[in-house]
C-alpha cells in the first residue's frame, strides 16, 4: 500500500483554490465541521489529503507543536510534463525550473501556499526508467 500524504494547511479554502487552479480536483465529501479534510486528485488518481491545521492538531495532538510545512518534498508524475509546466507556472511559485536529474528524469518543483514543495515529473519517462518499478 503506498503512503497517503496528509498535508496540514492553514486555510483549506485557499489550498483548494490553489490546487484547482493547477488542474487538480478536490473531493470534499468527507469534510464536516471539526473535521475539515479534503481528498486531492490528479487525473482521477488520489494524491493526498489536505486537512485544516487546527482540526488535524485536535485529531492528533502529538502534532500540536509542529509547524505547517516540512523539510522534504512530494512527487507527482504527470502526463505531458511540458504542457503541465506551462499551465502551472502561471499560478504557482516555481522554486526550481524544469531540469533533468542524474537518472534522466525531467522535473520541476513548486511551493504551495503552506510551504509544501511538490516536484512534478514525466509519467511515461518515469514508468520506462529504472525508477519505474517504484512508481
């Protein structure tokens, strides 16, 4: 079973707006007062949950002293990396432009409104590479 990231966010409405501008879909069917959690989808596939920081800290009090954001990043493989990059760069802070890593993977990175860094790479190239077995 793959990890299911849950991102603590300051303002779920702002995060939903941000991700929708980038072409994501959001399923809010499980959200309710006191449990403001939303499912983030890309091209129909689940990517992560976005959860109100206030509600998350009530749910898991062990996180009460943790700041929003973290040292690390998430990756999402997308179809048509170049087209997705052109669309996303208009609405997001690109923190690293399109580049190629030591494995030959093309990728770029953005920062979301809560400080999370998300790397996007080419899905087909990833699946056809040595790293594809992990994708």
